[in-house]
């Protein structure tokens, strides 16, 4: 979080505001944000924004050399700002020279017409900003996962089956598939009617093809929806869960397809919301310690409800 559709929405909003504009400077207030030392921050000031695009889950600003840049010929290659918002990082569009908020403020990018604020909720400082000189340095930041939208079913199958993982893990691993996290993996697997804990190497051909089509459709639909919203105003309410979602963030609510209560599994930093009727043939996925206790009875079935009440328990996806 934010995932592809959220990032596409930010990019849509940013293009209309800062594309072609000169970046006057960056005020970095969090010592954890900037992860590179060369090129220095000063090297980006005064450069014009030539492009804004997505690289996996990063928002990338392409900055051209400006006539006013003192660095000379060596700086005539484009310089890229690559911003990763991680879980809790957010962007805000404010008036020119707006102050960086004391609470959660990480940095401000100053443009003639406004200020792009980067904030991060909570106490963990995970959001990162890299400054890369040239396309090669930028490409090194790509974790290498497949961009599902526009990919061929064969490439998708290859990425998915290269290692054996649960579908939930494969969909949220940026080295396997690009730009997908907790929310859209839940939505994709629900629409594809597949268990989040099904192993990728046992998927049938038909399941792989269905999953590829579903993943492309879900990501495209959501990106279009959020981009359209972004055209009406800067995306200030970027949240992992939206009321239009089928299962993600809807623990306990009825599945929109079949009416069964949506279940949730929490493990490590991750969570998984799914519909037992649509996705796991009625099985309720329990955690590993519980499975040890239940042995042969695990996973419990929806129709005999032998598991303790409250389904909010952890499960190691392996
Ligand atoms: Zn259902």
C-alpha cells in the first residue's frame, strides 16, 4: 500500500500539476527519507520535470538538465527522483512554500505553483527517496517483478511458477509480480475464485489463464477508477480499503457474490481477506499453531465451525 492503482492516481494528479514545471528545490526534514548521497540534493534544484512515471511501486520524476544548472556537461543526463511510499507514506498538494508538518512530515518538493508534501503516518520511517543519475541507475531500483497488465499469459505463468509459493505470497512479492500488495491481491484472488494459500506450482493451466485475465482486469478497472477520481482533485484519501472492494478490508461483511461472511487471516505484517465459499471450498484457513492442535481436522470447514470464534488469527503462508 499504495499499490498500482493508487500510484497511477497520484501520477495522474501530479502530471497535471508539475509536468513541465521547474523543481525549485527539495526540503528534506526526515533523516531517513533520502537513501542516496550522489547526486546530491542540490543537483536536482532548478531542473524541469520532463516525465512522471511508475517503476514498480515507485513514483519516478524525470528531471532534465536546465540551462541554469551549474553542474555542467556531466549533469546533462536526466536525473531521476524515485519515491517509494511503502505502507504509510502519502502525498499532498499544497500552496507554494507550504510548511512541512511537524508530525509525520518527511519532505517538500517546491514548485512555482505549489508544494508536494511527503508525509508518513505512524512512527516507522519506511518511505524512501532515491536520486538516480541516468536510466541505468534508475533501473537498478526495479525489484524485477512482472507488470501484469500488458503481459502475455505465458510470461505471467513463467513468473508465477518459477518458485513454488502460495498465491498470496506470489502476488505480493515484488520480485515476482510488480506493484501489487495486500489489497489488490485479495481482490484479484477473490474474483478468480482461488484460495490465497493455493500453491503456484499446482495451479492448472486453466486457472493460470483465468488468474492472468482477472489480475489484468482488476488492476485496470481500479487504476481507471482512481485516475478518474484524481482528475477531480488531488488524491488526499488514499486508503488500502475502499467500500467498492469485494473482500479486502471487509472482514465480517457479506461477500458481494455469495453473501458468506468475509474471513481474515493475519500473519506477520500481512493480512488476507477472503471468502471461504467462493475461494476455499468452504474451508476456513487457520494458523499453524492451531493446525498443530487440530491435526487432521485442519483446516476447519465453514459448515461445522469447529474453530474457536473470532477468525482473526495468524497463519504462516508457507
Ligand atoms: Zn463469496
